[in-house]
C-alpha cells in the first residue's frame, strides 16, 4: 500500500442529461486542479454542452481551459494515448476499448492505473453498501472501484469547493442586491424571489395559477431552457431572454442561460430554487435555501424511487413539513395538480428555510467528493 497522491487523472464524460453529466465532471476537474494541484484530462463526447455552461470553451479536438486539458472524445479513439494514474468513468460511460487495452498493458508492467466508476447521486439505502466496492474486469484483470456520491458518511459525499460556503455567505451579506440589479432584476421588497430551472413539465400550469393568486407577490426568474417551452404553451406567448410577464401576483422574468459560477449566485440570491438533474440539485443544497427537485426521468419510473429515497432523508424530523414537501414534489415530478399542493407547502416556508440551512450545514461536515477521491487514491 502506498501513501502518495497520484498527480494525473483522466475523466471520461458522455453527455446524457443535458448539462448534469458535464456539469459534475467540469466542476470535479477544476477542483482537482485548483485545490489538489492535479493534472486533469477531461474527455467529452459532446463539447457543445460544455460551451453552454462555460462559454469560453470551444468545440475543438483539444484545448486548455481553466487549467484542464479538455479533449473531444471521438468515435475513433487514438490507441497510442497513455492513461493517467487515475481513470474515472463518469456515470458508467465505458471508456474506449483501446484505452482499456493500454491500461491492461500498464498492469502487466505493475503500473496499473486506479480505475474508478463515478456513479450517479442517489439517496437509496443500498448506496452505502455498494460505495467503495470493486470488481475485477474478466478479460484484463483490472480492478474497478465503484464510487457513489451521497448524503451520508458512508458514501463519497458531494462536490463542494473549499471556499464555496464562505463565498455564499459573503455574497448574501454584501453583493446580492447589486448582482440582481446588474441583471435588471428589481423585485418589490416584499416579493418572494424564485428561480425556476426545470425540464418540460405540464405541472407548470397549476403552479403558475397558484402563483398568480398568491397573497404574496412572486417574482420568478426563469433561465432560458426546457421549462420555458411549457411556460409559453400555457401562456400562449413566445417569451425569450429579457422578456417579462405579469399577471396577478406573479411576475416572470426570463434571463439568459447562466454559466456555472453565475448559476451558483442565482441560487444564493433567491428565496426558493426549482432545480433539475444532479449538478443543480447539489448546488441548491449548498445555497441553503428551500428547493424543489425535478429529477431526470428514467425508464420504468426508476427516477421516482430515487426521488422518494431523497425525500425520506431530507426532512423526516419535521413530519408536517415533510408531508407537504412530498406531496408537492411528487405532483411536480409526476405532472400532478401542483396548485393545491403548492398552497399547502408554502404555509411552511419559515420552517422550510430553517431546515434548508440546517441540512446544508450538516452536509458540509462530511468530506467533499474530490477530497474523498484523493483520499481513496492515497490509500490504494
């Protein structure tokens, strides 16, 4: 067993869930470089997704971006490329066969890379049992370890930069109003400020009706994206970035799609955040604000099992709030009648706010995902 830290990493990423897969991999790559002084090569099959969350990226075979060696992952992979000391298959994406053969050749020279399958985030109970388990590849004898992000001490934790929470607190204390004003966002002082980032969803109809009839003014910020088509269908409009719409107590403001660092600030600035996928879920937890998750749909409703597992962990010590949360989240994810369940949930906003901060603080006591990956590689 060695105690040295590897200094080079290959991360393979296939873009499946729009921006969730590349969002996680891009944050991880930057953190490994910035905080752990690693060399990282990031292989991405669809670089256009990276350009959306990081506009200085280009669709090119190779580029240096924020210290990361970003490579296009082509169909015909170069068999002469040597693997790094650590190879991560993000979300079971399966590396190129020729790259696996090169790893096997390195093993025969007693220089096998550490091979990690970074899995999707889940709160399901079995994750604790499977985190850190390994399997041996039948053809090569290479050992692959399954690394599960999660919400408990027996998982791989969550992505969190060392300075993130301090930056959040400083932003909320000193920069929030200025940042909103720079985006042309000036809600009334008593407005409930909500960010809405979601997939297409017919349940938006009932939610917008509830917001229009709200006793408190609601100012909703909608980054350009999939949910906008559902909003436009309901309103019979063609709203785009820069447009506003008001009806009753509701004001909608359509804002441009934000890069990752700006999206963090949006979450910090709002009172409630609607998020989608994995990356924005984790960032909303660190925002320590009430949030609603629109989970990525999977076959045979497997996503609903993951959703329920998360809800069972999120606020079990607050039974009344938890009942209201579960009902609204299920309506939102199963395209239910979200107006009545929203009215019930918002009654518990003070308790929801306190819980969001408390849970964020609790999660921050665990080592973050990048730190745990480094620790694992030091110990194997």
